[in-house]
């Protein structure tokens, strides 16, 4: 049985990805994994952007504005990862841990 | 000169600074900072000289860069805040170099004794360019890119002292929470694009005002965006990162975060929420959200500041508290005058917020300048370290006195009129009683914890070991004197700042 | 340059500029500071003379505008119909100039010379502000600034306990009056919705006067004048203020600042006219002050204190005149002008005497100064003649004006009091004159007295000329004063006051001629009706009672209910909030997520 893919299908998958990413950030303790989950959230946004762009047509032409933002997001995410990993590495060098529950010296 | 040249100049300045570090032999790397201060001062003056295009039709560039007549003054004002803050932060950084070098590198044989310093001067310049762009961003894409340009630069700067436990921890916390908020921001943008089919803020406003708009989806998008922007400005319940990150970051960067980053966050918040205030259904809910956020932020920032014992952390909570007052202004939405005329500046949220931020810049940077000078002499930023400051350095004690009095809102200082205009706006627009009550409680608590600092400076004896005099370098001294004069000048003639906006 | 706006702003801001530059830069160069300060006041004098013929209007600057409450920094110079500010401005800058010049000699070797001249400049700035203010709020601000500068100047020799105490007393006493003034301004604003003098039109005032609060408002405003112009019962600070340097006494405590109260009453005369009760209160306060102060002056031995009490008494006249309103108010302002000249002359003369006698102030330790200081003698004589209202001198015309107005308005009793004072004044001034200048030198200091340096002559001569002739047409017209000299009417007022003059002078000559020490002793007058002692006693009693009451309230009401409980609540709440800052990243992300959920729930459901 074949059903046509609608906007809602894409949004559902994107929402699922976002939720998985968020759950990972909330529940995992390893900084690297948390960071990966954050990237997953950005990918969820990318997916829905493409979907919105594809289904939002004028005269049969998709609205490419959304896809412009998508490329910016990919680029920015790359920059974020570069900086983020460097910081995590620096943390690992000085503390020999990447567990979030070990970085709690400031509170209150 | 076209207005966007300013951002270009600042970016080129950053590149030149990097090149200079690599290719020019410098005895003292502070010269790079002085050079940047000089160029940025010129940029600041150029702000008064820029021109705008006659017509923006047809040019794709202006889809990303705001040129609306009504908001030009504000764009330039916020650009001015960014440039001014960067200048003062650079001067502060030069003052802070001793502490910084101690925690960055162990110089190897043959390496420059100040290696690693020039990047610390260069990154704020890049952040400045991002902040300036943010002040003019009027498209979801340009908002996102400029916001991230600033945020990623701050990740590096916060974690810059990589041999210092606090700085690194602050960096990690800022990184994870910042990236989380970015995730919400783009997801919100996505939905906003999905609801309205456009990236343009003007187009979004038009679409949202239509009856056919999907209100639920629009509110969902708004919620996600508010989460991210609330994070940037430090609104409760998304303020968690502020105390830890402020405490751990190098002091000049804390100052930068608390002034420029907050100002930029507020202008984006104003622009995006402005789209939602256009339509009846939405604006009611959106206004209610700001009221709740403002109440929470006011109470959290001010009350949690009461038991603090670390001065830097105290200022972090104070920064949350001031975000509360700014949100209070935002929560009292614009009442349009009946005959369609432009309302007076101080009857609009944006006018009051601009004034408040201008005043906040003066007093906060003054406090951080004092903190930088004191930090050079002792290891931590605890409040005990400030006991008896009046005996150790009367000048610093007086500066901090002025700054604290202004932050608390004592009449005849700039801070008084900031708070005053916020309350006036709230009362005028019939804001809800709980909001005003929270504001009053916050202001009262503020008096307590700011005066705690003053009392300790003037009435307590210096702590054992921390009782030597404190030297202040000439540039820092000059800046402090200018800031003190500005605080009083604005406190007596508030029109000074309002005049700049026009 | 002939533009009111430019001139007025120059007059206002120049002294401020000078004071700031002395305080922030020139402290170490007293000579230059003194010259700068004197130069600036000279320029303001020229400006205020030009002001008489200037045209145009001063442009107000909006300072603050909240709801309907709008305050300008406005300068009210007024046209031909309202010459109040122009005349007063001339008096202030003119006396100011002379006092500056006199001070160049008097304070030559003082350690705090730069500080002294900075203080004078701040005073000139504040006083100018009062004169030019176009609304009550601006006037109040400068009113307070005048209080501050007078505090600084009275306490110039702050190492002397008596000077520091006098400064404090002046400040606190004025504060009581100023509190009333502030309440009065608020009430007037509430009743009329106006604070600008020009806006107190007859309709608005008549409308406001319907309210029973109106009388209270005007009396409260009058409290400000009671404090600043040292009327009974707040007069106690002025005699003590003589601890300051003598030129300061001449400028502030004789000619200008104390006259500010009278000036303010003239400014709001439109309001006073609408409140009969307030006018009566003002009338009687003035009359009583004139009498009481003259009685106290009879038995004083300190030359400056005698002059201080005579100032009080003359201020009483002026205030009384403001209470008469109409013609009386004009006469009061006129007396203010003439009094400024001759009282400044007398004070500077007293300064010269004190300077010449090596800082001796007791008149019984002087004597025989006529030959030693002939120049001072003659100028002082002219000043005295004007003060005791010898016919033909300026003081005569202005005082007659007030007494005439009182008589004409049917205020018989105050009129009688005025005549009694017109007898007492010649008596105590003749006493002062005889004891100081005539007879033999009674102490070494007086024996070795020398004439003062020549720079101090200049002001004395100029003032002496004005003390004699300022009531005559050309000068009075130049000042745009409304009540200048007229041929004396032969009526009861003239007759009685002439009789009082002759009787007073004659009696004093009979009693004091050739005497070595005081012949009559009236402890009640010598001790100033024991008012200071009564106040001290009252303060002590009230302090104890109030302290006890406050202690009770503090301990059993305020502390637990008002202070402890909210403070505890706030601290507890704060500590509770701090618990959210767990320091653990995962805790933060969790709270962040909870916030997101709450926000979405709030928005969508």
C-alpha cells in the first residue's frame, strides 16, 4: 500500500529527532555524547526546514529561503563543533574526565 | 558613508590584528589592543556620520540588513553600545593581562612572553562586528548568523584561561547550555518560517496579522524562540548559566557578556516580539508570557543576590535583576496614540529599554573596571577582598560607590532614571499589579545588596594580607573618570541619552 | 550680547564653572583662584547691568516631565512689568563683586583661600539660580544649594568648634523651614497643577483658593522664608552664623541670602494675596521678629552680633511688608535693595574694624577708633545713618514706605510695632557707634589699630555713596524699583518715626557718652529671651520622650513586623532560589527543559 508523503510526516520525524536529541542532552553524562545530541537537535531543525521549504510552494517553485538558512545552520554547527570539541579536550587535559557531574565547583 | 561599511571596518580590523600578531615583531602586545581601541573610537565617531540608502527596493542585501526609517536611530544606538563596550573591554583586558597570562600558557623557551595575549584582544573585535550586525538584522537568517557569530566567539573567550579551573568549567557550561539554546532557536525559526512562509521580519509580521494564521503553531514557534532569547538575556527560568559563567570567565569577558551580549539579545527580542504584538490573539498571550518572565526574573535575580558572598557572582545576579527590569519594560507593550502619531520615545518599550541599557552600560562597566584593578592584586573576587577599599584606594572606592549607587537607583545617578522610566511605563500602560509589586520588591532588595558592598568598602578594615595600595593604569583611570562623569550627567539630564537615539 | 537668553545663562553658569575649576584643578593656586572668582563675578555684574536693557526672552530647557508634572530649567527675567529678577540680580552681583574685592584683602593670608573663593562662587551660582528660577521646584533646588554653600562658608574655619557648630545649626534650622517649603510646593502643585510663577494667573489662584488646604499651602511655603530669612522662631541660626568670615556675613547673612526669603515671598505674591490667613500670619511674624530682634540687639556686645540682630529686625520689616501685600510688597522689595547696600556697608566696615583691631569683636574693648581709622569711621557713620533712617538717606525712604503702607492698609498694631522698632534701632546703633569710635581706646588692640589696606576702601566708598543716594530717582529707576523717593509727607507716620529717631539717638548719647562699660543690664535681652536655652531644653525633653517612644515602637513593632519578617522572608526566598543553582550541568539542562515545557504549556493550553 502506498501513501503519499505529506508535510506532517516530515514534521513528525523531525520532532522525534529533536526529542531524542533533547532527551540525550538531559540524560547522558558524557560531554561528547551530549554534544552529539545537540547536533542532532540542529539536524532535526534542518529536516523540518527542508520540508517546509519543499511544501511551501508558489507557482510550483519551492520557497528557497528556508534552504538558505539550512546551509547557514550547517556551517555554524561546524564552527560550533570545532570550538566545542577544543574546549572539551582542554577540559579532559586538565581534569582527565568528560563526565558532566565532575564539573561542579561553582554553585549557589 | 554607507552604514554597513562600519561592520566591514571592524571585521577588517580583526583580521589586521591577527596578521599583526603573526608578522610584526612587538615587544608589548598591548600595542595591538591600543591600535584596536583607536580604530574602534574612529568607528564610534563614524556612527554619527553614516548615510542610509534612499530606496532599498530590489537590492537583495537590504533583505538582510534593516533600513527601516523608524528603527535607524535604534540600530545605530545599539551599534554604539557594542562599539563602546568593546573599547572599554579592550582597555580592561590590557589591564587584566597579568592574571590572563598566568592561566594561559607556560611560555616555552624562545616563545614570546606574552604569547596568547593578542588573540584575547582580537576575539572581542570579531564579537563586536557580530553585535553590530545583530543590531540591524531583520531576517531570521541574518539574526541567526550574527547571534551565533557572537556566541561562538564567547565560548572561546569564556574558556580562555585554560589552566584555570573556574574558567574552563564556565566555558563547558556555557558551551552546552548555549548550544542547547541554539537548538531551540533554530527549531523555533523553522516553525516560524513554516507558519508564515517567509524569513523577513516585516513579512512575518504581515502574515501573523492575518486571520488565516495558525495560532497554535505560531505560539509554539514563539515559545521556542523565547527560550533561546531568554537564555541570551538571562531571563528566569533560563538564567541558570549566568552566575557560574560570570564567575568563571575572565573579568573583562564577564563585563562584555553582561553589557553587549545582553543589549544585543534585547534588540533581537524586541524585533521578534514586535512581530507578534501585531495581531490581537497573539499579542495577548505574548504579553502575558513577558509578564510572567519579568516577575520570575525580578524575584530570582534580586532575592538570590541577597546571600551572595562573591562580588563577581553578586554582579551576575544583579545582571539577572536588571534583565528583569528590562523585561518589565518589554511586558508593558506599546500603546499607540489614537491619531496614529508616533508616541513619545519614553512611552515605548524600545525607547525605555534603550535608555536603560545605555545607563546600565555606564555603571556596570565602571564596576568591572574596579574589579579588574582589584583582581590584579589578589587571588579571588570575594566580598571580603573589598573590605576597607576606601583606605587602600580612595579613587577605586569612590568609583565603586558611584557605580553601586547607580545600580541601586539612587537619584541623581543614571540608574535612577532607568528604573524610573521603567516603572513609569509600567504604570502608564496599566501593567498588572503583581509585576509592579515584584519590581518594587526587587528594587528594595537591590538597595540592600548594593549597599552591603558600599558599607564593607567604607566601614570595614582591610582583611589581613589584602591591605596594600592598588595601582591603576592611566587609560583605565581616564575611562573610569569619564564613566563617573557620564553617570552623573545622565542622572541629572536624562535627555542626553535620549538625544543620542534620535 | 543684548539678548536676555545669553546673558541670563552666562550669569547662571559662569560661577559654577569657576567653582568647579577651582575645586578640581586650581586648589593649589590660591592667588589665581581668588582672581578667577573675582573676575567671574565682575563679568556677571556687567551682564546683569546689560540685562536691564536687554531684549528677548530666556528659553527654558525641559528638565524632566512626568505625567503632568513638568519641570523646566527656566530663567524668568521678566519684562518691564515684572522687574523683580533684574533688580535683585543687580543687587546680588553688585554686592557680590564688592565682597569679592574686599575679601581679596581680608582673606589674603588665609590657608583656605582657594576653598573660600570656591565657596563664594558656589554661593553666587546658587543665589543666581534662586533669582532667575521660573518655577518653584527649580527655586527649591537652588534654595537647598544656597543652604549648602552657606554651610560651607560659615564653617570655613572648621577647626574652630564654634564655627563648626554654627554651620551645623544654620543648616539644621534651615532644614526645618525647607521641609515646610517642600510640602508647600507639593500642595500648591496639587491645588493648581502649576509650578511656574508665570502661570499663577488670577483665575487659577482664585480657583485653588476655594480649597481649605490653600491657606496651609501658603503658610507652608512661608516656612521656607522663615528659615532662610531667619524669622522668629527660626531666627536662632543667624547670630551664630557670624562665626564665618566677615565678608561672608556681609554677602550672605546681611544682603543676599537672607533676603532670598523676602524675594521668594514677592515672587509668590499672587498666591499670598489670595489667602487672607496666610497674609496675616506673614504680617505678624514679620512685626514680631522686627521687635524681638531689636530688643535683643540692645544688650549685645559683639559688633557683628549687634549687626546680625539689626539684620533680623530689618528682615522683619520686609517680611511684614510682604504680608501687607500690594503697595507694601513693593515697599518691602525696595527696602531689601536699600538695606542690601547699607547693611553690606556696615558689615564690611565692621570687618575693617575687626581686621584693624586684630580680630577683636567686643565693642567694649574698642573705643577711640575715630582717629585711628578715620576712613572706616566716616563710611560706617553713613551706613549707620541710613540704617537708623535719618531723613534724606536711602533707608529713610524705604522704611517710611513700609510704615506708610501698614498705616494705609489699616494694620494699626503692626504699625505701632514698626514705630517702636524705629525708636529702638537708632538707640542701639548709636550705642554701638559711640562705644566703638568715640572716647578713649580701652585696650591695647584698639590702641594699636591701624587703617586697613586700600583695596578694602573701594567697596566701602561705593557702598557709602549708594547707602546715601540709592533711594533717589536716577538710581532707583535704574534698579526698576517701584517705591523710590518722594517728598516726605507730613503725617503721623513721619512725625512719630522722626520723634523715635531723635529720642533714640538722644537717649543713647545721654546714656553711653564717655562711658567705660555697660550701664544698664537687662538679662532678658542680653540672653536673647533665653530662646536658645528653651530650645535646648525642649530638644532634650523631646529627645528623651521621642527616643523612648521610638525605642518602644522599634523594638516591639518595627523590628519584628516591618524589618525582621520581610528581611527573613527575602533571605529565605533568596536562599531557596540559590538551590536551583546546583552547579551541575545536568541539573541546569534539566531545569532548562522544565522551563521550556512550562512555557509551551503556558502558551498553548
